[in-house]
C-alpha cells in the first residue's frame, strides 16, 4: 500500500470516502492539509451524515464570502436595511443554551461529578450518531478550519468543524481566527486539535423542525463534540462553550486554565494599562464590563490563562462577540451601539424587524406596532401559548460582530504571548446579599469564597425558570468536564505557582433597594474596576470585613467624581457596602451543602468557608445582622 504526499494511504477507506464525497477542487483543498487524523474525522462525518455535496473552506476571502452569501441566498439569514446587517431566527423552543440536552460521554469505570450531566460513552455515541445518520441528505456540508487563541502561539488550539448550517459557519467567521493556514503550518504534527460535527437536522421554514430531539454530546476522550437538531449558536457554534468543555479538560492535564472570562485593559493614571480577567454567568454584566467606556477590550467571554516565567498571562480565545442585545442602547453602550447601527458585518438574532430595521428590548426607541420576530408575524398585544404578553424581542436575543469592528479594541488583543493579568473578577446577579465590589484576602481565599462560591439569579440565557438563585462555580458550572473538587484544586495549584498571583475580586451590579429598584447604574461599574486597578498598584486603602476588603467612602466618592462626574451620598455608600451577615451565612451554608455531595473537594475549602462563617457569626452577635462599613472602619 503506497502513501501519498498528504500522509493518507492510497486506497485506504478514508481516502475512498473522501474521493466519493468531494469533487476534485474541494478534495485538493482538504488534502493540502497533511493531517491524516483530521482526514479521518471529516471522512467519518461525511459518511455518517451523507450530504449531497461538500464545500471545504480555506482562509481565502473568496471562500469566506461564499459562506456569507449562501447563508442569505438559502434563507438562513435575511439582509436588513443597513449594509452588511442580517437577521437570523431560531425556533421558538431553540432560543438558548440547553444544559439538559448537553451530556458528557464518559467511558465506563471513569468517576464523574454528579453535578455534571453525563452518560456512558457507548450509549451516548450510539444515540447521537443515530440522530446524525443521513441528517445532511439534500444539503451541502461545510468543512471549516479555525483557531482558538492567537495563531502560532502557545495558546493556539486548531479546530475543524463540519456543519450543514451556513448561519453557523458565517457566525464562526466573525467570532474566530481562521485556521486553514494554521493546519497547513502544523501539518501532521497537530494531533491535539478539537473536532465538531453539527447538523441542524430537518428544516421547516429554515428552522430546525425536530428541536424536541435536540442533542449535544461531548466526547472528552477523543475531543469531539456532536450537535444535532438545533440552530441556536450556543448549542451549535462548536468553538464557543462546547469547545470550552474540551479546553478545560486539556488545560487540567497540561497545567493551565481555560475560563469563562472577559479580558480588559483598565486605563489608570499616567497612561497605565492594567489587565483584568473576569468570570460572569450569562446576562450578568460580562460584556458590558469589558465594554466600559474609556477602557479597552481584549475579549468578552472566553480566555486561556498560562504561567509564563511565573507571570499569569492570558489570551482571548475568540476574535468576536456573540452578545446579549437586550438593554444595549446609545447611552449605556455607545461603542457597541455605533457598530450595531452603522454599515458593517453584523448578524442579529431573534429581535423584531420592521421595514429592515431591527428593534430589541431596552434599545431606547419606540417599538413598532408590528413586525417579524422569532415567533413569526408579531403585533403589539400578542400573547404566548400560556397567555403571557409576547415581547417584540426575545430576552436572549443576540448580536454577532467581529472585535476588529470595535473602536475600543486593545492594541494587545492578538498578541501571541497574551497579556499579564493583575486581577481576576467573579461576578453574579445578586439582589440582596453581596456588596458591589470586594477584594479577597489572598488567592486561595478568593478562589474558594468568591469563585467556588459564585451564585447567580438565572436569566433567559439558559432554558428554564428565571430569577432562581443558581450555584455557578467560577461561572463555569455548565462547562466543567471534571469533578468540581478537582477543578478547584487546579485553580489553587495554578495560583500557588504564580509570582505574584493575580488579586481576586468579587462584584455585584444587581443589589436592589426596598423599592425593588437597582441601587447602582449601568456605568457605575467603572468605579469598581478602577478601585481594583488602584488596589493592584497600592494606591487605594480598604476596610477589612469578614468576607474580604471593601473600599472606603472617601475613595468611592473620589472615583465617582473623577470618572463619572457625579456625587455618591454617604447614605447610598452605606447601603451598598453594609455587610449582611445573615444573608452571607445562609450563602455559605448553601455552598457547603453542595460540596458535601462531591468527591475530591480540598479540605481547605471547608476550612475557609468555616472560618468565614465564624467571622460573620461573631460580627453578627457583637454588632447586629446588617453592619455598616463605617462601623467596620472604626473597629480597625
């Protein structure tokens, strides 16, 4: 048996499949990448899904334009009035990530967390591959190549995706660095690449008809993700949260961190730029934090963190934003608003369209009387199947843009060496417990009482009830691919090797007063990140509390005036930063109960939680249930 230059065997089953499924031009493009393992994956995907034709997409402008143009030509997207803008609609029951249908495939005998949705690998593979059998009949399969992280860097992970959705492929062009040339550069040496197979399944009006049979399966052992009968990007754009699950597993083996984190540059005094990473559950302020006016963005969602000479450095996994559009308006998000309202490449999803113009919740404009939205033809006063008012735009409506379209893109966003991380933020949606900003005593304290204890009230970004307080370890609970205890230990070990370890902070933008209204505004978060920046450089003092370090009134008032040009009353400061002992003790008890049912949880987590609980109990007995920060300042 002879071997061709591309490394594949002449007459092999893999070559036979590829030659039967691809025309000469597309076969040539695929075989130019001399990677037999990738060829085998593509051949298996095509033989399983049985498309009528195959298009192999290189990094060329011509190939990429074909993807974009065909998405419109085939009706998966429709052009809007503004040049370059398009609209895509998902099905009414396919409008968010679906954790219930997303399962890890675990080899028999492997111990896995009971908090993570999983099933035996053999059973799961059989189920999802059965659904994918013939799923691309009558369609064209697209073979795409991308790179997670900057190309030709220690952060880079090459990826291949086979999909029958031009919308998914177009979205990936905006969200990721192109990877065909990266595969070519690596040749057959790249064996650690990620693989994704997606089919929207049978379509009806260009919407997945059988989304009740939606299935997403993640094979950690072979680094493959399968997705079928769904179009919503969070379930189908393989390189996003699906790839994060693979990356967390890879990072654990190799000693780095793959995180659900933003990366931003905070611009301090004298042209100083300090880089912060931040983990927030969906719809909890992550993108709006990365986009704070006056600061610069590296990424809003996913980051890889590595130690380089003892320094924690990070890179944005992505090159675009798949952001929640609700409440994006000219006042609160001027940079994104400009991109969304001027010519350029933008994909809107599940918003209202009237006369070629998109409208969404909280955009500050008058809502049209009627239009087209995710439910079809919409008019004011419509109700859903449960008799509830049907909003003109879904709460989880999205926009997809490339980072290069943003005026505030940080100059270092594509640096192959990443950027130095001085601080890590953990933030959730919490109406009644935690202060707006707090610094941990040290790395371990922050990991366990802020990251590993993160809770958030649920939103429409995840299928299920909203407003429920949900445990969300490091904002990564839906994406973990190992037992929770082991994941925490990996963080402890990582920080222990850093010199120095980044400071850890918690934030909460969602405290409400007795009238139910938020106590702070959309732009107030600028004050909190600048207080962090000053703390990193030793330029701000802090008040010690049982849960960590909080800012003094004098520093908060000074930053409000300097950054926002407004005053903050001492009364509001006290309301924001009072320590709510009872609520915080209840939170510790909830968190500890969760970990007691887990395996491999470090003993230091229980000790750290117990020590914090005792500090709170002592303060509560001595001073009262709700303790003013000024009382705590006076106790120093």
